[in-house]
């Protein structure tokens, strides 16, 4: 069964992801679904590095 997810995000970020997805020839929804699958499988989110060079937390 499929469902619709709605959330707010920065317009420029959404457009950048859509542009890259189109370049790769995959739908925007495929990107979002893969991100959710990765989160479910790993049980964590890695937000990378902060602008000051320190590590940001990994949420479990």
C-alpha cells in the first residue's frame, strides 16, 4: 500500500535535489524513499560536520 508524505523544506534544497535526481534519471520520490529505507535499516541519522569543523551528533 502506498501513502503520501507531505513536509516543508527549503525551496532551493528541493530544487537542487530534483535537478540532481533528473540528471541521474530517477524520480525525486526514489531519493526520498531511499533515505527513509536507509534510516530504517541503520536506525540513525548522520548529519555530518558542522561549519566549525566539529562533528554533529548522530541521532539513534
